[in-house]
C-alpha cells in the first residue's frame, strides 16, 4: 500500500487488531519473538490488519528504538498480504515526524496519528500538527480520534479539512459520535474504522470499513464473522456474532485497562508466555483473571 494508491472502501483492511506489546519477563525489553508469534496468531484468526505501538501496545512506555524494532519484527512475521500500521503520534510534532520518517523506512503500510494528548491544542494546532506528520512521508495515515484519552475531540470542521489531504485516508473513531461520522462520510472520502469494541456492529451498520480492535487479538474469528455477515447483508448472522462477543468485550474493555486485559486473556489462551506490563499498568489480579477466564469460556475461546 502506498499513498499514491487510489482511495478505496477499505484502504487498511477490515478486521484490525490493536496489538499488545509482549515484554520480556522482567519487563525491561520487548519480546520480539513473542510479538512475531502473536502477529501470526491474529492473522490466522481473522485479522488482515495489525496496529503496533498504539494505546493497547503501551506505546507511551516504549522507546523509539523498541517501537521501530517491533514494527520491523511484525512486518517480517506477517508478510506483505497483511496491513501493518504503526502508531507515531505524540504530543510533540517534531518527535512525531521523526517517528513517522523512521517507520517509513521499514516497509510498513501506514501510520496511526492520535490527536495530540495532554497539551490540548486548538483545532488549528491539531490541523497543523497532523498535516505536518502526514506530509513528512508517502505513507497513508489513519487519524485516531479518542478524546477520552487526549482531552480534545476532532471537530467536524477539522475532519473536513484533514480529509482534503491525499495521504489522510481514514479515521479510527473512539468517541462514539456516529452522527458526526455520518456527516463526515457524506462529505469527504474519509473511511471510518470503529475504535470501540462494544460499538463495532453499529459502526459497520452506518458504513464503517471495519474495526481496529483490542478484542480482535483474542476473538478475531468472531469479528471476521461479523464483518462478513454485514458484507452479505445478513443482519441476523451479524447480530449473532455481536452477541457472542458481548461477554468478551465486557470482560476486556470495562473492568480494567484494555491492554492489561488483552495480555491476560492471551496468556490464558496460551498465546503469550506471561502477561507482564510496564508501569503505570499492573497485571491483572486473581479476581480479574477469573472473570476473564469465565468470559472466554462462555464464548468458546479457551
């Protein structure tokens, strides 16, 4: 995939996982071998897109070198048929540009650019920041609109402006404003991806291309079933997949940080050798592990 490719209905694929970052047992390094095994696992279970160094990947705790090594390892593991996107957005425009340019050398397929967090810039500042990153490489960009973490939503007018950039192709939406998204879809070529697992089916119903999911690395086959059911206009089957996912989404997304829960679930499934986190996250406790195990068992995922 390159920025010169024509805009398509699914520029980054349909079923995407916001992948956790496996760490060494002491938490001091990234376990690249386990990362490659996890990437292979998610592809074999319905995913055609992997996002590394996102929120679920504990990006704020990774060094730049670790981010680049992780992106390279995942790219090598899954081959060219699978879309690999790297999170490069920070609250520092110059740093984000440096990350974008270094990742562009690795043969990945796109960049995830989150709204600058903590500093809470104006919409004009967001446009300048995001445009500078998008214009720094030839890679296509997916915006990440998650005001619950950044403090600032992308406004309707900002989305229209950013949608004019030929490299900005999509939005990962985690603010649940389906009405605004419907207006943006009607007036731009921006493609939407659900960034909130509990709303994947509603997003698909209004025309989203797919999802970038935390749960996708744990239950990717069910998410693939949902997408394929929507594609063939089989609403009952889509609802069935959605309902099967409900206990898993509840357990992973609503009782502890998604990164913590996803790592714990993958360990319970035998995909990861352990579920070590980096501070400020702590690993799931006994009660949380029991709840996750029960939810996975109900969904037939253990």
